[in-house]
C-alpha cells in the first residue's frame, strides 16, 4: 500500500483586517487638573526636620538630602554622619512613623546607587496615574521597546515603560484589592494601543471567569477567553506546539528569532538543507569497519520533509495571559507547571511571551521552576514578609500601600523600582474594545478552538467513575501504568509518582476498584492487583503484590 502523505505543517495564521485603525486616545479620560498639591514645600521641610529631631533623640546625626515627591509617596533622603550604622536607622522605623503620624513608612538603607538612606512616607492625598497621561508622554512616544508596556510612574514622577520583548515574561502577584487585575488591564490596553491583530495575538486564561470576559470580542484572540481550568492544559499545549513549529520554520529559513524572520528579504531563496546520509539494509554495501550498524528500513515510514513545512510571510507575537495561577495549580499542578516551564524557557525567540498573575504568592503556587524562568516581577501589596520574599526575593512588598502601589523588578537587575500603577477604568476598556471589534470579527485558530469545544466542561461533567473523560481519563491511564511498572497499588504511590493530592489519588483508586483492576482497601497494606496489567488476562490467584 502507498504510504500516507502527512499534512503540511502550518503555524497560527495571521488575521488580516484591511485599513485597520488603532484606537484613538479620545476614549481615555484627561488628567484631573483640579487636584491641588497635598503638601506644600514648607510641610515637606517640616517633616524632614522632624525626622532629624527624632533620630537625634537616639544620638544618630544625619544631614538632609533630596526630597522627591511622587504620586503616592514622598522620599526623604538622609546622609548619615561617618560611623553611623545604617541598621540603627532601620530599627527606628516605628519611631519615625509615630513622629510623622504616617500609616506606614518604608526605609531604604541605602537608596540603590546612592550613599544616602531613603525614608518613603505616604502622601495624605494620592495622585492617580491615568493611562492617557502615560500614552501622551515622550517616554512612550519615543520608546524603542519592541513590545512596550505602560506600567505607571515611579517616585520621581517618570513614566515606567517596560519592554515585554526584553523581559521576556512577567510574574504579577499581590493580595486581593491591591491592583493586580487593573495592572493586567493596563498591560492589555498598552498592547491594543500599539499593535494590530496581524502583529500581536492573545491567549487569555481566566479561571476567575469575570476578569477578562470583556476582551472576548477582540480580533486579536487566538481562542475565546479560556475559563474552564480543565481546558487550560489544552490551550497551553497548543502554545507549546506552536512554539515548536515556529522553531522548525526558523531552522528552515535560517534565522534565529521572530524579528529576524519578519525582517528577512521576502525574495531571498531558502537555504538548501543538508543532505542526509543514506541508510542501507544490505551488509555487503556497508563500509569496512562499520559491521553491525546496518539497519532494516521500514518503507512504510514517511518522514516529514522540509517541503512539508509551509513558510508564512510573517509571524505575529503571541502574549499568553494567565490571570489566576493558584486556581490552575490546584487542578493540575504537574501539567500546568510543565507547560509554563516550557513556554518560559524556550518561547522568547519564537515571539511568545507569558504574563502570569496570582493572588496567593506561596511556594506551592510560584514554584522554583516557574520563578527561575520568569526574571521580571511586579509585586503589589501582600500580607506577609514571606510572600514578599517569594515574589521578589527581597522584603518590601508587605510595606506597600495597596491600590496600585507596586514594586517592579526589571529583568537582569537587583534594583527594585517603586511605582504607582496606571489606572484604566472598565468604561475606557469597553470603549476601546468596541472600537476595535467593529473593524473585524475574531479569527480563531480552528484546531485549538474545535479541541476546546469537544472537551466537556469540568463544572457540567464532574470527575466520577463512569465519566472519566479528557484529562481525568488520561490520568487514570497514567495511574494504571504506574501500578503496572511498580507491581504495587497504593494511594501514596500514586501521590508520589504523579504529584497529585490525596483526595484525587483516592478517587482514582476507587475508580480502578470499580473497574476491577484492584481489590478493596486493606488498611495500611497495598491493595491486591486483580488483573494482569501486562495484557495476559486475569490473575485468578489475585495475589498480593508487595
């Protein structure tokens, strides 16, 4: 029989919208110019003198330095006298806060890049940082970033513009109400105001269901916003598959990254692939000294050739946004961690970037593998010092004020930038999305879209013995394989090997008991294996495997 020719390998197509227009800035509100400055120059100088007097009571002599007023905090810089240990000033933070009548202060000892100590005091009335202010700034207009993100303003009032291409992935963490979701909205808005659907596309994962639903009408989406945790694995696997396809295309064209691919001369012929060494099955044709290396060739095997790769004219960036990682790690921690690790390790050159947010920054959610591969971090207010250390590997996030007050750790830097996150309202987002949606309908990737449609919802179809489909059926098969290889059936074995919780492992063991694979529970001893799992029929003796 003729071997079946494989289908040509294709990557995600680029949606084309004729005469696409970026949304105008008219949808964004103007800065409120009626807000008066909260503290006068005299007030700031009085606070500085109060700090000096407080430290003098403890025999610590300091000289005043610069006073910098930002949108949320004011930073007072002190120059300690020679011989003064900085730890003495840090230990008096509560005394200084009491003298200033401040809700909480943060002491930088020393200020990064300076020889002074910085005392950050909250402003009585905080100034909003709005999106229009940043998008009209010279820093945004003149930014050389390939994928610019408007994050907010630092303590000096300078816009913080980050480059997602350099990050290349970012981890956002903070407790409820700290400004995490607003930060994600501002990142999405930054991208919508700079990129058309043929330049950048989104894969949005929203287990909280309500946070990202307003973006469902965007033509930038690869698939509709994924809300079912059970379907998230399929979406992440599609991203991994897309990454691997792109690298095969890069290798065929002879480029190293997406920028080189899109900038390549379109009329340049493809480089000739290296010829493969022919294999032979006849021993007499093998060169002397190579005895034993001849192989039998199965003529039915069809190896995909380079001609089967369809080279697109250009590739778009893909931004994967995960709004709540903690919820996904409860459902399938091993699969989610593996997919995120592969994307964050390898996808940078393929133009795929990951933005991960969580409100529970504990080590079982932000694992070492995820942390190691995401160098850029944004921390909002957290409850405990240990959470701050988990996100930033440093203290400070527990001293933030909430409502957009954040610490930004740029990639490749140990210097934390304190900033006030930019504010964008739901009304502004909806107007922007409506304007874009009128220009074109979403152009979904049918391969992954159909796969998600076929997968049952985890809410509508809970895990049980009769209907173990999709991911659960796959997990059951993995459990059978573990029991077969170990010749032992116990819940603790499944927990250790598959990295699942006790409840899930116990339910799967109940399923295997109902299907006749294993016997009933025998307390602390392993269960009997009732079927020869190597495929030789029933084990009539029902002997116990230990």
